[in-house]
């Protein structure tokens, strides 16, 4: 069994959703995680709130928020167990973040620290 | 109380108290001596009381006999020379005055410290429960065998091995220090949780026994709550969970000991006092910032004390299961979560997820699939129930599934 990171990428993190919309997404996200955890494939993960975010650039330059020249940013990540990248991709397909236009989920295998990967 | 009832009753409550105090005094390596002296005390009681009748204060009688026997033993035996004599020489005490402290405080402290000593990961989970039942709850070997649906010999062997291991480890009977308490408490809570479940889900026909197991688990959990050092939020959460479950004692089995499913239970038999108590302790448990699996399970059990099938109820149960599974996966939690999913998000969504669980050796899995397909595809529902029937192990379970097959 390998471990994969599912990285949730938002096309524009500065968009503000209504509290009602947030509540729906929250439920969908919790159910999505629960679906994976019920298969004993959940490892860990967290949301990465945009609020109070900073970006550090070369030369001690610090900017507010992850939004510089690029709009796309990371909203959170989750680590899952999967036998193949295909299975990890199946998990990613259920991610509610994909409902937002331009959003995506990046699937990356986690290095094992075995000197090869 | 009649003498026939009084003695077993006293045996349970007083055995555990005397045994714990003596174990504490002698050290874990002499756990069997403590057990033997306690047993002999009760034998004396049986012999003496049948001739002379009950003493005025049977408990005081037992304590004084136990003290005498323990003192005699100490003088006769090398523990005295090796362990205790050295210490009292300096205290200049006359040897007859060895204090065997059976005060309420020392009894409680000794029982709690024994609980930590017994709940030691070096011995198996089953052995921990067995020893707790023997030493801390005063159950006889036959009763423990009955609870585990096995024979006396097996239990005797298991306990003997466990005692040898503890002796070898020479772990002290004391409170763990603050740095260690969380980790140690975790093992203790697991054992108490399993002890409760052993009673709650036991297949044993002996209803009194099943309830006793649960009540003993609750009594020991309450001991942890009443002690400042061990009163951590997960302890209150576990106690709340036990209260909510115990509130359905009367409603969940019929007079033949057969399980009555939750949906079919007579709510008026649910014990409101225990439900309120559970609410109180769940509230106590939410002070602080720890979220244990007991908090989540108590939350789920709380929602089950409300019978009405509201959207709010099932949505809350689903979210609690979502979090529980992230903390600790178990097949039964995964199955119950999928049931909650069907209630909150509909059967179609639940079927998709249920098919992915793939718990193909678990009869509860096929029972769940049968329930989900019922009224959607009755042919499939029946196939799943039949598969469940072929995997079910006990008569009770087979009967329940048979009824489901007939209902399709």
C-alpha cells in the first residue's frame, strides 16, 4: 500500500462564498473524508485557510496572501492509502473542491524515504 | 437480605476491596497470596455464619478476619522478612501493629492503583479484563468463564499466565506520574470500555451477569472520575457513553434474552435518569480541548437516546461517525457510518459507498447491504441477507437475519 497526497488547488482563493454555501461544502467535504475513512484509507490531512496567509519571497519580501502574480493556490491537502495511483485518483474524483470552476486536485505519491523515491 | 443472597453480594463488593488493599500491601508479585487470603476470609465467613448466624456488621467482621489472616501470613512468611520487616524496624513499631488499612480512602486508592497495575499492555487485553473481573470486581472463575463463553480451565490458565507476567515485570502498584498518566489512562479506558461491551454484547444467557459486568465497568470508571489525578475529559466521555447505552438495558432484550432491535424497542422502558446522567457527564467531558473517540461515541449514543428519525439526528450521527473513523477505524464503525449515511443522504448514496467497504467476511456487512437494497432491489436484498445468514456465528444472530429474510 502506498500513500498519496491529494492536493486541493483553487483557481481563485480570493472568492468569498456565502455562509450557506460554506456549510454545504463543509458537509460534502466531511462526507467525502468519511467515505474514505470508512474504507480505512484515510491517513490525515488539513484545510489551509486563506485568512492570514503570507508568502515569503527571496530577499525578505513578504506579501499578504498566496496571491501574487498567480491566482491559483492550495486550499488543503489530504493523505490517503491506496494500492495504486488509479485508486488515489478515484478518491480525488469525489472531492467537493472540483465543483468550483477551474479548481483541481493534484495526486502525488508520498516519498517513502527509502533512498529510491 | 437473606443469607443466601447476602453472601454472594458481599463477596462481589467486599472481595474486590480486600483483595485490592492486600495486593497493594504485598506488592503485585504476591497477587495470588492476596487473592488466597481474601478467599479464605470468605470461606471462614461461610463456615462461621452458618453455625452462629450473621454477625451484626458482616463487613466489619470480614475486615477483621482478613486483617488477622493477613497479619498471620506476614509473620509466617518471608515477604515479611524481606520486604516489610526492614521498614518497620526503623519505625520502632511493635510488629503486632502492622496497619492493614481498610478505610474507604485506602480502598478506593488501592482499587484505582490496582486498575493501573492490571491494565498493563504486557498482558493481553482479554487477560486484563479477566484479571479486572477477578481482582477488582470480585467475580468467581466460573462467572468469568461464563461471561467469556468458555470454561474454567481456560480462564484459570489465562489468569495464571497474566499474573506470572505481572510478577516478572514487577510493576509497582501506584498512580502513574503526571507525564505518564495520559498514556496509561488510555489502556485503562480501553479495558473498561471492553469490559462494558463484554456485558452489553455478551451472548451469555445469564442476564444478571451481563448487567453486573456493565455496572462494574461503570463503577470503576466512576472511581477514575472521583479522583482528581485521573479525572480527565475522556473518562467522563466514556462514562457518558456507558450511561447512554445502559439506559436501554431493559428495552433491548425480551424475557427470553433475545435482542430487540433499536427500532422495535419500547421507549418507555428507556431509563431517563441514566440518559440525564449521561448528558451531565458528556457536558463535563467537553471542558478542555481533548476530543477522544469516547467523546464521539458518546455523542452518537446521545443521539440514539432520541427515537424520532429526524434529519438533524441522522446528520449529526453521520458527522460524528465521519470524525470517529478519522481517529480510529473499525469495521463496525464503518458499517454503522454507512447506515447513518443512508438515513442522512439516502439509500442510493449509501449503496455506492457500502459496495466499496468490501468487508466480505463480516455478516454485519451483508446484513447492511440487505437493508440498503430492501425496497430498491428486493432480489439483491434477499441474496445479501442469505449470505449474512451463512456467515453468522451465533443462534441469536441467525434468528435476527432469518426474520429479515422473511420480511423482504
